[in-house]
C-alpha cells in the first residue's frame, strides 16, 4: 500500500518532516539526543545537527539539552516541542484520512499491485 509522508516547509526558515518528528519523539522516550539517534541508526553528530536545525527553525527551543554530570546529561522536549509533535501528528492523521481512497486507487494501478 502506498503511504503518504508530510513535509512542512517554513519558507526559508527550515522544514519539518517525518524524520525530524520521529527524532523528537525518540528524544522524549529516551531522554537523550544520542540515545534517540542510536535508536534510529543515526550518528551522534547527525542527531545533534538535526536538533540544532530544529531549534533554529522556531522562536523557542523544542529540545532542551541538560548538561552532564556524574550520571551524564540528557535532553527533553520543551512544552513547545511537545506541542509541535501533537500538531504534526494531527496534520498527518487528517491528511491520511482525506487521501485513503486515492492511495488505494493508486495502489490498484501501480506495478507493485500483487493482487491475484
């Protein structure tokens, strides 16, 4: 079945898509940018670059890093980061609902249609 992915472009201020949102969700779950990156088979450097890009794209940080100490640092989503994830997922649900019949129609005429 074809799937739909949503990417939102903010003029020259960056973009937001499924990968960045998944990274935000993993940061919320893991409590760490590096652990979130590892869980997505992403390098530490790449995860930190994406978080920096995300934070630059909005008026408030979406991820707050906590400096290390004896037990190491961590990261959390800010309230604005949690809000962004909720809005993105709501947009995604509505778009998928609105396009379901069209996606089925595309599947029916695609070369990958394996119905017998």
